[in-house]
C-alpha cells in the first residue's frame, strides 16, 4: 500500500473487549503540585506554629498493573471475564518527606462477564482488604464508566478530529477528591503497521461549590494514544495536564494550587 493510499484509508473505530484474550496493562500516574494559602498574617502564623511548612509541595505517584482474562464466547453473545490487580503502590512526598503504602486494591480479583453490548457486569469482587463500601464504589465505577472514549460512528481518516469527555478525580491532601470532567479532542495523525495514532488536546474548567467550599479550576494539556486496529483496543496512552485551582475555604482563607497530573499506560494483548 502506498503512502498516498494509506493516507486516504478510512476506519470505523470501536473499542471493545474480545473473548479468549489476555489484556495486560501497566499504568503509572503522578500528580505534583504546590499549595499556598492566602489569609491574614495571624492565621498563617498559627498554621506555621502547628508545624505546617508553607507552601506545601506535594507529589504522589501510583504504580499499578492489571490483567484482564476473557473466556469463550457463549451462544447468547456474552463471555466470562476476570480482572486481576497486581500490587498497587502509592508513594507520597509532602515537603520532602516521603512515604509509601500498598493500596487496598492490591491483588484484588473481579469476576464477571461482558454482555452483548460489551458492557462488563460484575458477579463478585475478591480481596482481603476490600470493604463493602469499596465493592459498592467499584461496581458503580466499572459498570457505568466504561468505554470513556466515545469514537464517532462514522469512518475516520487521517486529519479527522473528534471530541470525547472523561471523568477525573483531583486528589487533595486531607480532603475528598474533586470530581471533574475533561474535554478531550483527538486528532488522527497516522495509520501505520496496524496502529492508528492520535494526538490529544485536553482542557478542564470547574466553577462549583462542594462541602460549602467554592472551587474554581482550569487547565489545558496534551497527550497521545495508539489504537490497535485488529484488536479494537487502545494499547498506549499518555497524558500531561497542568492546572490551576482556587478553593475559597471561608471568608478568611483561600487556597491556591498549581498542579500537574501525568499518566502513562501501556497494554499488551495475548
């Protein structure tokens, strides 16, 4: 196939799992940031007197491997599947002090099946450190937040663009993570050797109240993605998203944060 004809190739993309496959993923994600507080000198002095170093410089790195095994296709179009987590290690550094912990999701197994619409239906969640609350959260997350990247139904050619929206949780020390949605713009840049390559532009904006806090956030970042055409699956994904956040804690204190989140995921399929 010549370069010119390859450039004109059009493909309908559909990300889905297939029976009798093993999907091995390695995911490394990180977030680093600097937190500053704006308040009266008296309040800042009180915070420092309690041992708080300002600004607060944080970094968190999470390393995770997963393996999804799918089984024979049944007559009704469904197939059983097993999701296994390897060790999940989180390393936090706050103002130069580092600590690591193995997260409760480590070595967890989730059994279920993919239905005719390729949606994963959970049967059971196994793990020594998994609480019922974690099971409930996982069930909702895995069954509802699937195929977050919505490819267009019509064929795409090199140079075509589509938009998608994905959820993201922004970690905050000592607070619940903030849930936001990121607008993603995917540009199909190349089709080569059975892979389709995308460049990604991403942006987020947030202006809301949560737990009586007023929050504003904005950011723009980039990423890349590779799609295995034969396997109908994304086999590589990178992302880097800087963001600025302002949280009005009360009338006397505002927290300002600069943060960069990065993600790197690679998948092999057997």
